[in-house]
């Protein structure tokens, strides 16, 4: 038989559709456990199975990591969830809030990338008519701009974000 690299993983020799089925079965088995399953394990297998429930489990895994102050892991889980939502072209509002979370988790590592994420989050907030998302994204842009020594724009963004937050009921 001819070798088709696109259908096979590196060295395991398992055809991709079969591998997805196996991951789906493992994910289902984990979900069927009486004890609360490990969100990272469930997320991994559902994601490998191309199951849309992976987004929810990635969020759970990210939230657990964030509570444990494992910010890198939390940001990684949220970024994977964001990529799945973007690939499916769904969850515009959820994507905006994920961008805020990612920017805040990575604010010391890469504040410039955080500003870009927050600008996109603000745009999504306006697009989905979510004034809280718009306000938080603007305020945090200001915080990160100040962190990058752009105090004039940073303070202006923080003031605009605070005004938007004050306007919320």
C-alpha cells in the first residue's frame, strides 16, 4: 500500500479517522466516570476527536490552571479554545472574553501581543453589543500601554474604559 503522510501521525501508523474515533471513545469513557474527570484529559481527547465539546472542557482546564496560578497552562488552554471557536467561526462574544483573559494571563510575557488581543476583544465587544467586554478591553489596553511606557495613550484608554464601566447599569 502507498504511504499517505497526511493520513498518518509521525510514527504510530494509525490512520487519522481511526485515531479520531479512538480519542472520541476515550473522551466518552472519561465523561461517563462517576468521579469528576480531569478536564485536561477530557479536553485533550475531545479536541483530538474534533468534538465541539472540547471548547467547554478546554475552558474548564484553563480555569482550573488559572486558579492554581499556572498562568502559562491556563493561557495555552484558552488559546486552544479560541482557535477552535475561530476555526468554527462561532462564539464571537466568547472569543472576545477569551482574548481578554489571554491578554491578562500573558501581560508580563508579551504586553504588546496583549494589546493586540485587547483591541480585537474591544472590536468583538462592539460587534456583539457587549458594553462590558468593550469597557474591560479598553481599560486593560490602557494598563498594558502604560506597562509599555506609552503613558499618554495608556491613561487615555484607562480613563475611557472607566467611563464606559461607569456608564453600565
